[in-house]
C-alpha cells in the first residue's frame, strides 16, 4: 500500500514496514517530543522514532542484518524526513 507523502509519517513508516517484512507485531512510536529544540528537530514533530518489529523475516538474522532490512525499507525517509530511528527487532518467539 502506498500512502501519499502528506500522510502522517507514522502511517507511512508502518505501511512500509508491513509491506517489506510482514510483521506479526509492529509499533511505531513518535519520540520527537523528547527532542524538541535539540539538534535534528525540524519542527514538524515527526523527526525521532522508535519501531518495534517482530517478523518471521528476522529468523536466523543477527541484529545488524535485521536493522539493515528496516533501514532499506525506510531508506528515502531516513535520508529526508527521519532524523533518528531506534530499532527493536526480533523474530516470533524471541524474548
């Protein structure tokens, strides 16, 4: 599903990760309010994010490989609209 560029960034992030990874759990958390006025705050309230992703696609992959899959799905957003992204990625059944 492709959302318009004017959609809330949280929805765009969620749609991209859902499409790329088929997650069994997905949380997109806007942390921007914790960084208001700091470096990287562009004033939009959509600059700093945490994603929690549980996906079968992560089975057998290490932490860096999992993060690369997420970064690939969000590459253009990381280059333009996302200043910081915290990632919590696991395969189903992992603690």
